[in-house]
């Protein structure tokens, strides 16, 4: 019997959970969970004996929270105290949880949350409650961090897979920052990243980063989708070089690394920031099998005409298996899965609300 | 003194299904003081109504004996004995 693959699909109006027990050939969909909330972040923490689902949900009426499920989404709970709350000294309130990132294997109860306004929170109880990371908030650059179209937020959190003292975060209109001293201090890590919209196009910070991915077997190598620009770093984010050649456009939001092949990456190009459509209205995931040196368009099973929607920054993911599944969802509510590393795709769901986040794992 | 909080259906999941809550508030009773009591007795309800800065959420409307609370002082709105505090989500979104 095949393993069960769980695909969590966060949308603008709730969370859907798709499960497959036949190697991703067919899917059973349940939902909406957390109906009428925007699920901007979702995580599947497989470090626990029983996998834990975490969802950052935002109600337009009743605000944001983080809910967890220890029965694969059948029931959800949240603590009595707010899971994430800004200290009074900040003068601000939590607006949205953009990222939930389980920590390294050596810290099985650590989960990080990236929020709007731009801040980092750390949980030491498996993602139930979180503590404010004051050091990032106190960074002297913070006053100059801008807000992208989606708001000012830490949307990417990448804990080092082996070194609990090292964490990298990223934001739009702010750039990349990293700590190597267990959250005590932070430094910008944007050398080589272009900010075409600023007078100084290669500033110390202020870049509009959309998503960064890293393979756990190569923790010093990062892949980055920028607000125009696709980059790789081979030196722990000390410097970045372009890998956009071969793509139809260097604009897009998503980036993912294959779970078993660290050289294999995926992105979903859009024409430009002023023209946010897939080139030619064709739904194409682009894959590189050589860490960004060359790119191939993946089209089999995907709409090749009149596809005028987009894939958001956290709406493209891989699962944790070998050879691994690849998944993405669109703002038009379509979700596709590939069980052959992107060579071909099948539709998991066609008419959901706007897909904001997807995460998958073998459970 | 005691006031009655009327809970909309969409929030009864955090009040064990209760459609109304009878809450004792110390005098002089204000809407803010009522929310402070709710934060202790029904924390999941209270934080859906107020931010961590104790500000009423933008798309939550609260009526005190039929008056929209923002017109009568917001958190400082006075509550009379047996006041009826009606919580309603505003019309928003699509």
C-alpha cells in the first residue's frame, strides 16, 4: 500500500486538505477548514511522532491567529493566550502570519513565524505559542523597511537545518537578513541583489525579495525569486548571482527546491511587475536541473492557453519524499500536482478560492 | 453589575455555543472594562473583538443598548445595569 500524501491548500477563504493514497494519482479533498479566513501560511511538521498541521489564519473581521491540528486536520485548536502578539512597547498589532517554519531537527519543538508587520516570532512548544524576537525588531534598518503590495511582512523564514543558531529571513521592500548567533543580532545579506526601483540599484538593503528556497543537504546554497531577478547564492547568502538566463522572464513570486535532488529547482515566471500574467497566457512551471544554469518549461497536463492567473509566493511547493511530488495553486483556485518531478501534472482541485499557500508531506 | 453580551452565530464556536453571556462588570462599568473581563473569562472571544493593543477590530461592530459604541465613546462607553451589548460583524469583504 502506498503512503498517504497530504497536501494542505491555504486559500483566501479557508483551508482545504487533499490526501492521496495511490502515489498522487487521485486525491480526496476536505474543506473548507477555517472557512472565510485567509490562510496565508501553512506548515506540516513531520518531526513529531504525529505530524502537526499549523495554519496562520486571518479573518477580515476577527483578526489573525495560528491554529494547530494533531489529527491531520480533523480538529483544530488554539491556546487561550494569543499565539502571537506584539509586545506593548512596539505599539503595533499583529496583522497577518505570512510564514510558519518548523525549526531544525535538533529542536523538534521550535517553530518560527514571520509576520506582518515585519517581525519574527519563535515558538518552543511546537507552534502553539510564540515569543517575539526583539533583536530583529530593534535592527536600525527597520524604520526604512518598506511595504510591498501585500504589506510589510517577513514572508520567508529559513532555519538552518543543522545549526540552530542560524536563521535567514526575507521580506519585500527590505531584503534578506540573517543571524548566526541564535537570534542575538542580524545583518543584511543582499550583496548582488538588484533593486531596480531604487536610485542605488544595489543597496545594502531594501531589495524586494519574493521567495527563497534552500535544500537541507546544501544549507549554504539558496535560490531566490526577486521582484525582477532570479538568483543563487553558494556562500550562505554572502553574495548572489543571477540565474535568470533561460527563463522567459525574471519576475515571479515562487521558488522551490526538489526534496531529493538539490540541483533541481522550480519557479513560475510572470511577464513583469507591471504585467503580472504568465507569458503568452500559458501555464508553465520552469524547472532547472543544474541549479539554475539552464531551464526547461514544464507544460504536460497544464493549460496552455488563456491562463491569465498567477501563482503566489507560497503557492508552489514540494513534498518530503523521494522521488518527490511537486505542487502549485493559482489565484484562480486551481491546484496541480506532479508525481514525476514536474514532467507531467494532474489537477487536484479546480475551483477553490485564490490559493495563497500550499505545503505537502508524506504522513 | 451585570450586563448581557449577545454573541453572533459565527463566534459561538468560542463560547461553547452560547448565544449570550451574562457578565459581571465592576462599577463604573465601561465597554472597555467589559472586554477586560471577557479577556479573562472568554479569551478566544475577546481577541476576536480586540487587538493585543485593546483596540476594537475595524470590522467588528458593537452596539450598547442599540447605540453603535464608536459614537458613544468606544471603550469608554458607559454600561448601565442590564445593558445589552450586541456584537455584529460588519458588512465587509466579498
